[in-house]
C-alpha cells in the first residue's frame, strides 16, 4: 500500500530524461501510473531494479511525485510550521518540501498572517490531498492506555493553548495534557516545544503535566550553580524565603521547591550559611 504524505520504499522501474520512474504493483493497481523521482534528486548509484526510500507527495500540477527532501512532519503528525503565504481559500505553510502545505480556510482557528507560526496536524483530505488543520485537539487520542505513561516520566510537549487553569499541550504526539499555572516558572508561548514530566494520569484520559520532575531528582545539579553564583558575588547573594519563584527560575532554571531542596543539601553539607538577608558561602 502506497502511503501518500509518508516515506515509501519503491523499486526503480526505468530511467528517463526527466528522472527515474518508480513502481510497485500497488502503484499500478491503485493509481494506474508510475511515480517520478525528478532528475535533480538522481545520483549515479541509483540503478534500475534497485530500491530507494522516498517521500510521496504532489507536485504543482497535483501529480504524485517522489522526493528525497525531508519534510518537517508527515501524515498523522503534529508540527509547528511557518505561514508562507495567505489567500482567499487558505494559507500555505513551509514544511521542508518544494511545494508548500495547504491549510484550508475552514481549518483556521483565527486569521493567520505570513511569517506567523502555527501548530497543525497533517492529514489526507477526502480527495486524498495532503492538508493541515489548526484544529488539533480533536485529532488527539481520547484515552490513555494504562501502561503508556508513568508518573514522573519525561515527555515531549508542544504548547497549543492557554486557559484560566494553565496551558494545554500535545504530549508525545498523541495526547492532551495540562500544565497548571502554579507549576509554570517561565514564560511560555503558543507553539513552544520543550520537555516536561507526567504529574498525574487522570480518569478522564487526560494528563497533568509538570515543568520539573517530582522529588529530589535534579536538585543535585543545582547545588554547584548556587555555589558558583556565590563565588561570583564575593561569597554572598540576597536569596531568601521571600525571593519570588520567577527570580529563582531566572537564576537556576528550576522551581522554588527544587531550589530549597538543593539549598538544604548544601546547608547539611556545611557548604553555605543561611542568614536573614541571604546566603553565604562557607
């Protein structure tokens, strides 16, 4: 079965002045044609009868075509793509191929502009054309399998929305997760990609997320940073219990809770003194 908008391994059927024609039994049966790999992609080692892996899409005349270009994402995946141009029927997104990816106007969540980056899901429409949609939530799996995630597991996130509760994110290209406001210690923006952690697997199939792993894990890495900060400031820095979480994150990239764990370890090891107006190196 030929997968449009995906990678396929095809046999070279014949050469021509235009490039190489690739063929499988399914190609002839399903589409009644061979697929051209344009001449600019052909290399001397490509011989008739051998197989090559190519990405299948459409050319500017809506004919199936093979390419060795690598798109930023394929059918069934979520991606953050830049809007190249906009007209009355939709937008065209840069996705790593010569022909831009079509985002129909009906799949907009707002009026997008050239140069803007949007989070989309790539799919085949009813006419088997490759298209994108900004309506990504409905494309996410509704149920989380029991063994699919573990508490404190690191996951890949793509931020898609901000609500009164916090930030919605795509988790591992599959599920919807929520980063609650009180767990966020840095500026987050739509389309931002970063790593987070599983905080809770809810009964409704959604996931609660964390910016930092739970427990003491990671706190050991902060201790040397605290000591370095003190050494660079004549052995003293004005950090106290009243220091804002945002300032802690700016300095060390962690939550205030993680910082206090690391501080406690340094104090226990007699490497610092904790005073009313700050901390001092011993």
